[in-house]
């Protein structure tokens, strides 16, 4: 519907951003990101052709969006291989225009590679990643700010990120050469290897019935999570060096100025705006537009994007538009299965790891069950790499682990924790909602008589927020770069302390 509408009414608009960025940020290696992104693109093309469109009417306006991380040579090779493979995919659809086979891409430097520790190192990381993107042939570029592992970017950090691009573009002259690595034995070999690995994955997806089937089955997600767990294990073992995190670490970190956002004030202001919109709009016009959208979702007649635009012009809210279609289709829920054994296999001979496993076995023997933890994502935070890595590692240690779905409310997470009789809830947060959502979770647990459930928080949390969270009742805070074994040791100690207090009160 989107491609059809934009091709008809907005022929110079890039209808779809076919994104792999979020996949690498979730833990996919370069070959997985490349394969799944191109497989998504093939699925979009097939959907548009099934609608009766001509491939040359829309294919030249498809655009891609890749992540570029710190493996410099592989990232250049990935972008070069992407163009080769997309040409191969599109040629099979028989286009007449060569533009239909061109891969046009935007690239963003990695957010996951940014570190909370020694954060000015991130300026260098972003510069290296940006250079890889340019050498790989990106058409446009987003450079991250150095403080994004701590908070939303400040004006100071955003200016450095912007100037990083300007310096590469205006001073270095590296944009003057097209495909400057062409002919290099190293780069040509890496490009071919990348293309072959990605194509093998694409063919595996095809055998499953296409990317939609691969997503629905949970297979694609598990492949990404296995890759993430393998990477984290290498970091925690020191095999993959992160300067300032697992090597060359500062004894004392100097504080930096960060942007602070009062998210309670922002939420209240948005609620007021919504109230004003609802008070002054034509309710009958809104209801008619929403009903038309629901009818089209059910019948398949009409263009959904056009009907969404009509509803928005009538001042329907995004939530109302979403619910109009959800009435017919329901809401997709990703499976919460997890990979197992990947992280633990890397630590089988590690003394500290083995001692933690022994502690868990002792708790299981004493209490008749293993320590149980719910790993939760609250609010509109779709970044779940950390949550899945923690869940995998804790399960490999011997914890019983439940995983909450994305976008839970504090009340839903509390209810799941209570129903599953967990000892602890670990909240993974990367979207600056921790000062509102975590206290709300703790309050809900206490309200339902489950105040003994220990709450931990991990993710992007400024150091100045630690005291606030601790006063709210958080028993452990784990920022970016925290080792899994440290998190597990702290969790076990707090769970034992909470269980001991509960037994003492009962006595």
C-alpha cells in the first residue's frame, strides 16, 4: 500500500527504507545483517508486484539503511557486496530500467559500539565507522554523538558528530574517488566471501518461504541473538578488545555534561496536546475515517496508506489509527524463546563462572528451586540486544529465566513477575524512560504485595540517576560495558538477601 500510494502521488519520494541497522544493533554480524536486509527487500518487491505494479515504476525509489560498526574492512566489503547481491536479486524480476537494479543506501554509525566508559573514545570510533561507510559507497550518512551510551546527545556532542562528516567531506577528499578499494586483493576477497555467506543465508530464507516466514517462525530472531551472545562472550573474556572497557580502563572516570530531559514534563505536555486536539476536532469525521480504515483492513479493498492519511488529516491520533487496523489483524507478538549454551560454552573453564554455577546449585538445593528472574523491556524501547544477551547468559549459568515481550507497561511486567513467582526482575532500558517506568514497576509490585521481588536495571543510565533509582528501590544498576558475571554475582547476592529477609519476617 505504501509503495503503491507513493509511486502514484509522490513519484520522487523514497517509499520504503529497507533497514538492516536495527539488526546489527541487536547483535547480527555483517553477513546476517546483509542477508536479512536484502531478503526483506525482495519481499517488498514481491508484495508490490502482487498488487499489480510494474517493477520499473517503483524499484528505482527503494532505499536501504545499513549499520556500520568497528570491523572496518568487513563493513566496506558488506556495502560492496550489497550492491552486487541486490543487482542479482532485482535482475530476476526482469526490469527494463537499470535504475531498478541499483542499490541506494543510507548508513548510520553504530550506537552499540559506543561506550559509557571513557566516552571521548567514541569520537574516534564514529570517525572510523564513518570512513568505512564512505569507502563502501554510501549515498548519505548519519554520525552518532559520543555521549549516546550515556544520554541523549548534547548540543556539544551533536556538533562534533556533524563536524565529523564535514571534515571527511570537505577536508580529506576521500569522497573524490568512487569505490577506492576496487582491485585490492584483500577487499575483493572479503567482498566475495561476504556475498557468498549472505547469499547462502538468503537461499536458506527462500527455502523457508521468504523473510516473512523466517520472522514469524522466530528463526531469524534466534540467529541474531546467537550472534549477539557469541560477541558478548568474546568481549567478556577479553578476546575482543573494547578500549576503556575491558582493556586500558581508567581508574576514575571524569564526569561529562549531558542532556537531561524531564520525561514526566514531556509526557504531561503531550497528554495536554492530545486533549486539546480531541476537544477541537470533528468527532464524526474522525469516526468515519477510522471506520473506513477498519473496513479496508478487513476487506482488502482500498489503499491503507491513503486511508491513514485521511484519518490523520481528520486529526485522528497515531494510536487510534493503529487500533483501527489492530481490530482486524491483532498485534504481532515476537516469540520469547532464547538461544542456549552459546554464552556458557565460552566460559566452561572459567573459575568465576563455575563458582557462580555452584552457588546457584546450592540455592536450588536449599530452596527446592533455582533462582528465577524476569528480563523485562518497558515502554516504547525496542532495543533488546542487551536483554536477550543477559537472558541467554543467566540461563546458561543456571537461572530460570523468563523474558517479557517488548513494550510492556510496568503493570504488565509486575503481573508477569508475580504470576511466574520470580525472585527478581531485571529491566533493560535504552530509551531514557527509567526514571518514570522503573519506580512505577516497583510501586506496582509493592501494591500487589510482592515488594520482596528484587528489581535491577541495566542499560543507558546516566551516573547522576543512580541515586534516584536506588532511593526508588532498585537493588543493582548495570551500565553499558558491565560484565555478565558481575551482574550475576550482584543479582545472586541481592536475591539471597531478599529471601533471607522474607524468611525472617515470616518467622
